């Protein structure tokens, strides 16, 4: 495979998966945490998680690693 074909392939992969590429980072983590908060609402598991996190919602706890 020559360099031109490889470049076209790489460009295609980046464009094809741009949505998943943009899903990472603080905003993506916050969205995933918010979805987890909604799915766990009013469950025994949620109570255990919030006890471990000292009451911090998963929406905000998901950002801790990004802020370090």
C-alpha cells in the first residue's frame, strides 16, 4: 500500500468515526455520567455509589480525572 492510499484510508477513518472521537473529553464524560445518574436513579446501587462518592453526582464525578 503506497502512502497516498494510506493517507486516504486514515482520512476516511477519521471522518467516519468523528462522532466517537468527539465523545471523549470533559463534555463526553459529563454526558456519560448524567446518563448513568438517570439509569441508576432510585436503585440500591445508586445509594451505594453516592455513599462512596460522598454525595457527588456521577455527572460531576466523571470530570474528576479530566480536572487533575
